[in-house]
C-alpha cells in the first residue's frame, strides 16, 4: 500500500509503504556506520552515540555500492551544481522493531535519509513502521539569496542553510554584488569592500564576508551537501564596483539614454578585465562549484551591443578557468553555450499593465515605461538560447519569487504589519495555495532542458533576519516539494504536512507567516 500523504515529511518521499511494527527511539539508540566515511554525517545528526558495530537496536547507516531497489526509482532530471554523481542523493529508509536502517550509494543520500528521519522524530520518537524509497525529481534545488540590499551576516546565512537542509535543497546561490553594495572580500582589490561594502538599500548598514567567513559558509553548506554558487552581477547592477573604483566608470554612449542614473563600466580598461578575472578566479576557487553566476540581468541604459560584448568576454574568462556559467534570462543574449545555464525569471509579460499600476508612486512614469520595455524585450531571449543548447534553471517570478507579497490578511497586528510591508507590490499579492499551484514541467513555453528549480529572495523590503524568515516561511517548503517530490502533490495533502512544521519553526525561534488558510498545529 502506498500512502505517502500520511507521513509528515516535506518534501514528500517518492515511495512509502507502511507496516505495523514501529520503533521507539531513545537518545542512547546508537548510530552504527558501515564505513568511517559516514562518521561526519552521523555526527551532524547529533545526540546519538556513533559506533562502527553494535548488536543493539540502532540507526544503521549503510553505504552500498549499488542497490536494486534504489535503481528502480525514476531517474533524477537536470544538472547538479557540484561534481557528485547524478544519483548521489537517493536513499532507502526502513523502520521496524529492530531499529532504523538508511542505505544509499553515496553519503549525500545517507544525509537526505537522516533528514527524513529527523522530521519523523520531530513528530514523535515513537517511530512508525515504514519503508521509504526516495530520490529527488530535480538535480538542482536552490535558493537565490540577495545579501546586498540588506546585508545578512554569516550566522544568518548559516541559519538559512539549516532551513534549506531541512527541506533537502542542495544549492545556495548568493547574490554578492549590486548597486547598493559589494559583499565579498577580494584579494588585490581592497576598495571593493573598504568602500564598496559600506552601504545597503536605504540607510541600512553595509557589511561583507571576509574570505575566511565565506569559506566557512561554503564548508557549513558542504557538510549538508549544499553547493554555494556565487554571483558577480555584470554589466548592469555595477554601482558598488564603480563606487569602489571610479576609474572603471564611463559616460553614456548616444544610444544609451535612460531616464535614471546608471553605472556604466569601461570595458576598454584592461585593469577592469584583470578585476573580473581575479573575482571569478577567487569566487570559483572558494565555492568549488561547477558554475559561477555572471548576473547579466536588467542592463538598463546599456546598449545591447555593449551588454553582449561585455558578457561574452566574461563568459570566456570563466570557461578559461574551467567553470561553466549561469546568467539571468537576459544573459542568454550573449554566447552562453551548451553546458551553460540561463535562469528564467520574467514570466509576467502579460501582466505589465497591472504591474505598472502597482509601481511605487515615486517612480517617474518614463522610468516605469522603460523598465516595462526592457522586460518585454527579455521575453524574447530564451527560445534562441534553448535552440543553441543552453539549459534552463526555473525561477519565474509568479511562483519562485518569495518577495511576492502574501495575499491573505491576518488579524494579529504584528503579523499584519509585516505582511503588508514586506515584498514588492508590483508583482501582485498571492495566497499560499496559488503560490503552490504549479507544475514545473509546464512552466516553459519552449521545450527545454530543465536544470532544476530555484526560489529567489530579494531584500529591498527586508530589513532584518525576522523579515527574511517571514518571507521564507512558509513558502520555501512548497518549492522544495515541487523540486524534490514526484509531480502532483495536492494543496490539501501538502497543507496538512505544512501545518506540522509550525512547532519546529517556533521551537527554533523562527519568524513565520501564520496564514489563516492553514490549520497550524501549535504543539
Ligand atoms: C529583479 S530578478 C532583479 C533584482 C531585484 C528583483 C526584485 C533579477 C535578475 N533582477 O535586481 O532585486 O527584481 O524582485
């Protein structure tokens, strides 16, 4: 009998069979590892003694070279951001009266199995009798996190990694550079952080990660089988770079009129290319990922010739370093090739009129018009790139932008204050159910190779960690469900499992939006 909906696990596992004999877990139930390689995974799970042999009832972790039951699961679709094998995250988990057994062909799978076990334990240490066989639907399951508009320190980033880990995400994409700030120390270019990192949006404090901080974040992520992807956004969004090194700025060309101040980079300056090379070299060495993100979005007030020329040169540099490239949708105008990725975000082409109405009133009409024109143009970018073999990472605003404001009013005044203040009004408000109502496979009009799914959290409206968590929870687990679980989970089933996450968020001091459309379980 397959009844996945009755198990309190998000994202729902691929296959679940229930039986009667469960197991009462206690804090001294040992974890028995089949291989010393699994010690670190077992220790991260915490509490239980880790041993290599025991006859007692135990949590047994077995690395197996191959496994017939796991091999029958549907293959994972897409592209991994790291160098692990495609099936590294699949696992089996059984619970019966002899204890718990988790098996996988790679430590990553053991870790994902322990994550499912963790969620069962959070519900009750009286574990149910089950047999789970599980594998991710998509290979790339990420969150893009803007640490520029509001700077979030290392401890906040690590607490976001804990959330990603709980829902089996495997990519954290850090948006490290933008007009308002530069967030990563780069050897040889001190002004990037001494000058470029001082600001943020509005009068918020700036900040940056030293290389040691950043390495620690990457290591924290790696221990949880999460890859960090770093973004150096270019040639638009270059305000902080130009503030740090004004020598890299140039005046507008006649074709580049724009009704708003724009930072323009001087691509004829060889020192600028030394900087680009140094940043991409250091960033990819620090992350160890297969990809580096070049931004490429919203090249407002830059000629298309310049935008393309600039990105082409940066793409060549990255490829020369042996890394593949990701860029936002508009970067697909440049020579991304097979093996590179375009991140699809503009899916609001038919809602421009609505959006224009909701634009902030202080935005001059001619700016709003110019933005809309740029977005319309960007809707043309993907089909040509797909035809050249560029793969697509799905982040369309409607379902993946967690800065889309919440639609359901709440009576608690503190919650309602956050709900009305947070997020960007032009995107339109959305209920939890509407935000969950999508099938990833149906999001692209042009058939394409889908790498996976990535949520995005932009921080223009977010002032601190509480605001951040309020927009992440509860929509983030819904994206995890679409990214990992087999197609088709229903809102009714998901909503019941989501309700059971509330005590865990509260016990760990998280701030979260208590939408009235869910019967939150409070204990
Ligand atoms: C568009 S998404 C941007 C960001 C903003 C975001 C707000 C993208 C590639 N560029 O600069 O922060 O909208 O949602």
